[in-house]
């Protein structure tokens, strides 16, 4: 037997990246388990997409691979589309790529755009079918900038189709695309060749080998060859034509249940899976007699179980079902029901069983299969016979004569349907009385197909209750267009128009579609139901609006540490995901808040539900422009003037805490290090180098120590240079003077780094340390870095001048207070101020202009003084004159008053 054909489990380089979801790894179910599942519990076939769904182009970022056998018509997955570069409108080209199958197919037939053959569109459409390409498509490389050289498509089949925009050719937008496909090439063990075939047995064999991963050593080749021969037998049809007995045509997705796929394949040939002596095979529907073996009473090894009639609950007299009709656009339609009049009369009522045939495309094959199903279901005299080891030679499918005179059974021909073998209980055989008549070919009759021309109007009911609902699904869906269908339909044609021009067209198999990407405007929705014959319903119509969200009704401002947080609020609740777009012009306001002014004159900070801006100056006002944004569009901007303000007391505490946590402060806080011995030991422990120079005379000693440390590992790099200058005197160094200088640079594998430079000076007297120091450091601070400079001293001064004899004291820090001789401050925020002499404006001229406040209480103002409440008293003797809300009051000496105003 030939070697097994390996399956291609990925799309190709490039497609695996851009369409990786299509390159789905195949979840393999052990074939023996699948066969066992079929023989014990019939799985449901409701997990697959029916033909009406398969004829709609799937627009998805991920989809399972599709496998095609025989001839069928369907669409595929649109995995790439790109418009012609430029700003063209009419005549613009759109290039698309659609997967046809997850393997090389044998070819293609007709291609349809909606219901019209591609040739009717002339030069408005070009296309090319690619089957197992080995290099990138030169057309896509030349015309699509986003198409890359590694987008090849090895091992798959796909369609490149290009459409030139033309309002007359495509009035409803991009049409649906359907392709007639010729499926996989399959191996024929009778000839040793691999070629296209829709022979049911050969297709099932290919499925076993390539998708159930059954090795060739575990295949019952003789059974498959016999099944292939039976499938190729010519049988007569009811219309005078003839065809091969069992053909398989259709496609499935690899995400479907494997047992369900195999069951549907076996149904199209009335087949059964076999698993005998570790080998997989099939028995297709046929009479495998006459019997050449006889079971006698001498072989019986136990009690016989006989079921003479089918149970009343399982009794059937009619079989109905569907098949896929190529003459009706590969749609699922009913085949003529198969019934036995005598059984209907006997039962008193029609008892039907449904038989869906997804892989059958002939109404005559469908009726033959239904006739076999009906007879096998109705005529089911069954026996379970325990046999001794002589029963080992019997196999499922073969016919035997059963002669058990003690039971009144003599020479009855029966078919072996099940066979089990055990060492302790011998062979358990199940046989059914399935005569040659069960497998007789039902000629059948042709189905009556409605004409495709002059379809009757009004044959499909108009969709009802059309409505548009705003709905949140992620952050892109604007709303849902929904309706209700009445009666039978295949799909719905949905067209969205704006101003009479179609802007969106889609074919929907269900009763709703989600809308996204529509700009703000007024639109009309048109929904038309289409049945399986292509007849269309009257149009359902709806007008709806895509509206922008409202602007923020207010913006709350929360103060932080040199930061503000902006929290926009909306007056109305919204049921779609809404965020806000934050822009700022800094401390300079814009002339207005129009979209053009803001987008050209401000800087976009970002999008979110709130926004925090750090590193601001306290007491400064910053101008912000904020608008609402969601899937519907954007609102107008609102202007927000936000001042960064903080209480000075708490501000000092926060700054103090930040500085004390810095490396610069920590190194200064430690003060001078006078333990030179420990410094040398630490350096040598990390393989540093030490230079030590010293002199000693009795209890007097002087040292200069230089320590160099370098560390490099797979986690960090560290360089440190430390200098120790030290002198001491007295017993056990009771008096020490020292200067330490330390420079450190460090980087880490996590992407952080820091550096510091510190100088410490100190005196240690009788164990008491007196220190001063200066330090600088830069270290990580969130996603950025923070630099710090620290000076620690009892007194600190800044002098101006370049000659010590002319130095002028400008700035002092002493005892926790700052002293400034003279200062020019452009802007100041002061919590509490004490004026020790006079506070006056820069333009003050006594008796002429400006203002002046003296420490004695005298004040002089030249200009207006405004107040909204309170009172202003001229505090002479007895507070004689008062100005307040009542007016002017003059208190007279000795009693009495004069008031100008109200009493």
C-alpha cells in the first residue's frame, strides 16, 4: 500500500501571520473512537454551517479550515482587502483575497457575483484562482502596498478578485462572491493514482487517512476497494438517465465534530464503519449475498435473543429529507418522500423520519438512500447469537444462512451486522434479516423545480418590525439593525443608503446585523428577504440617525502632587462605550474651541475616561480642551481652565518626603564613614582594588584610601569610586576629622539605572559625630527619572561677586529659615506673610498713584476699591464713620447718628 499523504496544517508563511487563524491546528480524534461513537451513539449534525450560510462570504479575523470533496458551490473567508492607493472615487479598484479551501483543490467552475456570472461584469472585474502557490502573487505585490512577500498561500486554495467601482454595475455595494469548486484529489487503491473523484468510498478513505490520521497499516484496503467498486456501479434514474451509485459532494469545516462529519459521509452511501482485527474499513449499502456459510445449532454457545418486530415507537413508514440541488444554486431542498402505502395503511397514519443528506447532490441518489433507510428500519428481524470459536470466521456485512430447527428457523438468509470476540465467551454475533429486496435500487422520480425566470412577485413575505437599536459590543459597534422574517427564506439582503447612495451592503442569513463605521448622518435601511429560488420580498424600510455623543456637561478637577486630574461628566447616560479626548495648549489659551483651532493649536494628550497631568507648576493655570468620543463620532470641545494649587504646608511635607527617599539624601544622612578597615574588606570581597597611603606617629595618624569597585554580571553593571581622607589623634582615635567622596553608576537588566555623587565631611569627637555634606543623585521615578540635589549644613549662604573683597551676601539658610536680602519674584503663592516695614506697588508715588501699606497701619490707594459684602469702618474716636450694606453712618460725639441709606 502507498505511504500516507501528510496533511498541510498551516496556511503558509505570511498567511500564517496575516491570516493565522485560518491556519488552525487540526484536533485529531482517534479513528477507532470515531468509529465506535458512530456504532454506539449517533451524533447530531446540527453543528455545521448549512449551504445557505456557506454561500455567504465570511468576514472574520479567524475561521477554521474548509475541506472540499467532489463538486459544490460556496463562498469562503475574506482575509484581505485593500483599495487602490490614491483618492479616487468612481473607477477605483478594490482588491480582495478569499480562501476557498484549506488544501489544494482540483479546480473551479463558475464564479458568481451575487447571482450573476463573473463574465457579465466585463472589465469591471478581474480574478485569478491560486492553488498551492510557492511564491507570492506578483499582481498583489504590485497593486497592494500591504501585501508582503511572505504572503504566499502554500498548501491552500484562494481567489484573488479585483473590482472597479461602478455605481451601475454594483448598485448595492460589494456583491457576495460564490465559487463552484472541484474538491480534493483522492487516492484510488484500485489504480494507485491520486486524482479528482467524487466516489463516496474513495472520499471516505481520504478522510480516514488525512483527517482522522489512520496509518495505512490500519486500513482494510480490500473493503475500501470493494466499496469503491460498488459506488461506481451504474444505476438507472427515473428520468431515463443513469448515474454512479454513490457519490459524495460537499464541504465541511475542521472545527466540526469529526464523528458527525464521518456519519454524514457514510449516510450518503448507506455505509457502516467496520473495525476488525485492528483495521478500519466500510461497508457501503449493497447486497453481499447469497450466503455461503450456515449457522447451525452445534455452534450455539448460550441463550439466543430474538427481536421479531421493530418496536412501535421506532416504526416508520415514510422517509423525508433534504439534499443539495445543483440546479437550484446548490441550495438545500426537499427530495420526493419515499413511502410504502401498505405500511401507512397498516399503521393508520403516516409516520415519517427525517433524513438530511448534506453530501448528496442527486435527487435520485437521495431517494435510493431513503428507500434503503425505510426498509432497513421497518424490516428489522434481529437475532443476537452466542457462538463458539467457530463463529470467528464470520464478519460484518457477510450473509449467512441460519438453521435452528428447534426454534422453527430453517435456511433463513440473514446479514451479520455486529461481531464481538472474547476468550471467555466466544463470539457474539448480531444478524438481521435483510434480504436482497432491501438493497434493490429505487428508481425514484425527478423533483419538480420552479422556473428561474419570471419569479412570481410577492412569493416571499416582507420582513416585519424593522428597527435600529444602539447597542454596546466592544467599542466599535454603533448599533444593531433587526427585523422579523415571516415564512420561508434563505437569506436577507440588507442595504444602507445615505442620500440615495448605497454605503453598505451585506447578505444576512439571520434576522439582525451589526453596524459599525458609519459617519454622523441620516441613513435609510432597506431589508429584502430572498428565498431559496431567488425570489425577493417587498422591501422593508427604516430611517435612522448616527449622532455624535454630547459634550461633557462639566469637568471636575482634582489636585495632586504637582498634578491635576480631569474628570469629565455627562448629563445624560449613554449605553455605548464612551471616552473623552484630551487636548491642551499649556498656559496660553486658544482664541476659541472649534475643532480646527484646537487640532491645529493644541497638543493631544490622549483618550480615556479621566486624565492626570504631572509635573505642573503650583499656582499656574493650564488650558484644556475636552470632547466626548465613541463609535458614533466626536462631540464639540469644551474649554477647561485648570489651576494647579496646593496648600504650602502639605506641599513642603511632600517635597521633604521625596527628597529624603533619594539616594543623595540617604548617603548624606549616613554622614562620614571613619571605619577604613571595613571599607577595604568590603572592596576586596567584591574583587575591588584598594590604594592606601598613611602615616602614623604615636596616637596621631593620617590616611588616604581610594577604593575602586567594578561589577558586571548578566543582571547588572556597577561602578563605584570612593575616596576617604582622614586624620585622627588621641587614644583610640578619640578625635577624627574625615572627608568622604563617593561616585556610583549602576544599570540593571530590568531597564533601570541610577547614578549619584556625594561628598561628606565630618568630625567625630568622643563618639559624637558632626557632619555636613553635599549630594546629587538621579534615579528611577515611575516611567521616568528624578534628579535630586541635597545640601546639609547648619548654615548655608550664597554670595554674588567675583572678588572676595567685594562679595555681597544674597541668600542664607539658617536654623531652618531662608533669608533673602533682595528678590525680584515674578509670581508668588504665599500662605502667610509678615510685612516688617512696608508693602507697596511698583508704581507708587505718594499722593499720586499706586498703593502702599505701612506696618503702622496707614494705607494709601489710588484707584477703585470693590467689595461684595462686609463693612468698612473709619476707626476714629468712637468709630464715627461706617460704610456697610445699610449705607453711610456717622456716629456723633456725645450721642446720636446720621445715616444715609436705609434704617
